[in-house]
C-alpha cells in the first residue's frame, strides 16, 4: 500500500474497503471533513448492511509526514437487529431476541485509569451495579481492523 499524503487519500482508502468488501453497498454513507490537508475526520452516520445491521463511526485522524495515520479519537458502533441469525466460519449462530452491539471508543478527553480507559470497548449495553455502562479496556484499533472483524464474523 502506498503511503498516504492527505486526509482525502485516507477517506478514499476507507471508502474502497467498504465498497470492495461485498458486505455493504452503502459506501456513499462514508464522508470526510477536512480540517487541513493532513487532518480531519472520516465518518458514517449509518453504514447499512444487507441484514439491516449498521456501523456508525467517526474517526479523527492526522496523516504524518511518513504517511502513517494517527487516530486521535474514534468511535466505531456496530448494531445488529434483534432476532437475527448469522453464518460464519464457526457455523450458524442465532441469538433470538438478543441484539449484538459493540462500540470501540478512543476518548482521550475523558480518560481516567480503570473506570474510563482511553481505549475501551462497550458490549451489548452491559452495566455495572450503579447502572453505568461497562467499559472493557482494549488496544487502540482502526477502521480497517473493526470493519474486517465485522466482515469476517458476520458476512463471510
């Protein structure tokens, strides 16, 4: 892959990944906003899949001089409708009335060790005894990684 020079090139890369995947024809939902030639954000309010699942995301990025991408903040939120069935490498799974939902966040502005890690994962609206959303500490991720996970698990 060639090194990126602009945020628009990164946007085109994200759009291409969606359109080449075959699991969503909704790549036009992906938009970008340029703050400068090398910084801005890429987002989709609702990237829809054929089974009515959705991926909503926003990713604030900076393209470095060496062509690498720094992800300053992001949120990748995937939701599957209730009662859906999916087929993957492990066979067919059905989860009845339980929806499948997860959200990866990178939230440096609100980060507090243990209770609100900078990079964290929310799953199926799980809550603690105080009623607050559980946040599972995770690694820094990327659109490419999250989208490929969704494609492999739910659409391959």
